[in-house]
C-alpha cells in the first residue's frame, strides 16, 4: 500500500500565468549612534544599506532554494529600499517583487526583505550587538483569482522606488454599457481605466457612459477627440449582438492600428484563453489615439499594462514626433 506524502508542492500546471506583485516590509532596531553610522555609510565594514539592497534582490531570486515548497519563478523585477527612522530607532526595509506566473510572489518578497535586514544586521553588529529584527510581514499581494489583498496593519501603499510620470496630454474615457448607461449597474471598468491612464501620465478631463449604440459611440469619439491625444473606451468588444464598439472605432478613425489589438489579445491570453474572443482594436482620428478595451476591470488592467508600453510612443509619433 503506497504511503501518502506528508508534504507536497501544489500542482499549478493547469493554471494560466497572470501578472503577480507582492510587497513585504520589516525593521531592524538599533541604537541611535549605530543608526547614524548606517545612514552615513560609515560602518567599519562599509555601506550596509547598499549591501542590503543587493542581498535582498539575490534572496528574492533564489527563494525556492531555501523554502522547500516554494515554486521557482521567473521574476520580472525585484526592488529593495530602506528608510532610516530615528523614532524606531533603526531602519525599515521594503521589498517588492513582480512576475507573470502561475502562483504568487509573496515568498520572494518576504525572502528579499529578510535577507536585506540580515545583511544590515551583519555589518552593524560590530558597533551595536543589541540588534532586533521585527515586524516582517506581507504588506499586500495582487494577481490571480483572489485579486488584491492588503494586510490589515499596513500603512498606505507606496512604491519601492518613486516613479516620475510625464504629462502626455488630455484624455477621455468612454464606458459603453446598456445597463450602466441606464443606471442599472455601477460602472466598474471606467474608473479603473481613468485611474490607470492618470498613472501613465494622461490628464483625464472627460468621462462618458453610453449605451451599446455604435452610431452614438462613433459621434462621441469624434467629439471627444477634439483637442485630446487619447480616447479610451471600455466595453462592447465581445461577441454579443449588442457589442459594437470596435465597429464604432473603425468608423470614426482615419487609420487603424491592428498591432495594438493583437498585443492586447496576446497579453490577455497569457492568463485567460477567452481573451482571444475579444475584438479590441485601435486607430488614429487625426492626431488622437483611439483604443477600445474589454468591459471588465480585469480586462482593463491587462489593457493598461499593454498601453503603458505602447501609448506614450504612439501619442508622440501621432503628434509628429520622430522615432
């Protein structure tokens, strides 16, 4: 009779890869004299914070080597940062990891922040042996079926590295939905699209909700394109008899950009086979970029991931910029 295993790695073979991200934090308490040496990079062994950043990145990349049931993941990015806090006194560490994978990157983020603090501990113990590592926890994770989760004790989210966002110009967001236009259902994808475009650097100064009427949508595209660099639509891209947003975009635009629709479907298909049924498309109306995305918040987030790479350059070229 076979013996049942007491431990097993979860089988994720049947799952589709999806964008994953996680952030972990922790702290190393020390005396004020030691903290000032750490902050100024004047410890006998050298700059502890620089070493901690490198150690954290290395540990996140090799989390599965030391955590037995942790899946090896091809990480897209790892970022480690520190904050010196005299009220602690000590340093606070943050590790953020991201990947497009079948399982989450929580353990990678936790391994990264732990190793980062240990590296600082190693360099600081010579001047202050009374050190204490504490408060290591997962701040948040996102991706997969469960979506976004945030620790109840976490502070407002902040990026491990501040990102400067350029101003790309004015944009309009159009939600195409019979039910939302009649007030029967809250618009969930429009706010996600508007928020995402703002993060990319667009100024969203117009938001419209329309029924699934292609002629009405076409007229609104023409109206909203005047004086704007981007018109982004969400909804009406599927196979339902009432889904006519792609036809409205094609009728309004002077030129189509097939590659954007192809990129949207390719990205969405990494996590959901049904993404191949989306008819998302894009084009140019004069110098304005027009893009239609699916009508779900998840589809919009996938679309924003693609537009983050393509839209700034497309807008630049459409306005007469060089390559």
